[in-house]
C-alpha cells in the first residue's frame, strides 16, 4: 500500500511536469523534419497491413516508425483501422506526440506510447502497440510470458508487465497522457516488449521489419506457451543463453514475403 502511495505521489509530480511540457507543446505547432523517405512510408503502410493480416492488430492498435530525417520526430497513421492505412494517412509527430499538421484529422488517443518510448530509447526505430488476446492471460496472472520457441528468442531478457493501477489508480486502462506513456516506457526499460495488464502489449525494435516480426512471434509464443501449459507436465523454456544465441534479428527474409502478400491484395 505504501509502495502504491509512493508511486501515485511520484506519478502526480511526473504528471504535473508533463502537463507543463504538454501545454507549452500544444501552444506551438512543431516544425516538420521534411518529407520522410517514401520507402519508409511504404514500409510503415505495409507494417500496418501485415499486422492486421496476422491478427496482431484488429480495428485497434498501431505501429509507428521514427522519422529518417530527425530522431525527434516519428510517423504514425491518423486514427484509423490499421488494415485501411495508406501513405496519405501517415502523420508526423514530435516526441511530445504533438502533430505537425493535423489537417483536422482524428489522432490515436494512445499515441503517447510511441513518443515517450522514442524519448526513452534512442535505439528504438519502430514501435507497435497491440491488444492481441493471446498475450492478455500473461498480463493478468502470475504466469510470466517466457520464450519456448526459437523464433521468439528475443524475449530471453524477460517481459515486464505494466500495471497502470500502480501509477494512476483507477483509469480506463488507456495510455492517454505523456505521463502514462513515460511510466510505460520505464516499465519497458531496455527490453524488447512489455505487457500491459488487461489491455495488450508494446513491442519495440531497431527496424520496422524487426518490430513486425517480433509482434507476430510474441503473439505466436503466447499461443504456444498456453498450449504447452495446458498439456500439463513441465515446460522447458529457452535458456537465456539459448535465447541470446537464437535471437532472429530483423526477420528480413520473412519481411519480404509478408510485405509482398500484404501490398498485392
Ligand atoms: Zn491500447
């Protein structure tokens, strides 16, 4: 209880700090970094469609990429179901998640997940936030999500769980503010993914193909782990050393296939 009160007090301080930043930020429209590489935009559109094809994203959830011209900008669709995203829907944001040019378009309310992770993780070039049902059980029970399959070896460092109640008390579970995005980024730490209790997950990578591959195989590992546990007996997970050695990296070969299928439909 004392721990929760301390966290809530910290959150209150963080929140007021962020409010100042946000108010300042909303008074100015951030300058554009200039047009992003058309290849990056095309890959971001493909990432939206691939993740929808694989059921990682449904009508909700989103994927972003850091801007190739400026590390303090990122690219994310306007509020839209991922399967419907086209190049003209991609918008530019600063890291406080202010849009460069809204054109009166609706924005994702949880865009702060992306901005705050890009701030905290200079190594991250792409972020996915999804609500895949397969991962939910591991965020609401004491059973941790662990890699048991070499294609999900990137999970070898562990998958932390973000408990929004610890930092903000009773909410609608959505990451609606920079302060909540910052708290989520802190839970993620230097890991590849974090679960969000009763909500979904966030996955990061140094590339769009990487974050798409990680999102697909995180979901698959969750299905396989639930099946393995249901069989009974002892489950053998990857040893951290096996995980480190087997990390599949950028999923480049699969990316070419996924992208071609998604873009030729
Ligand atoms: Zn969400």
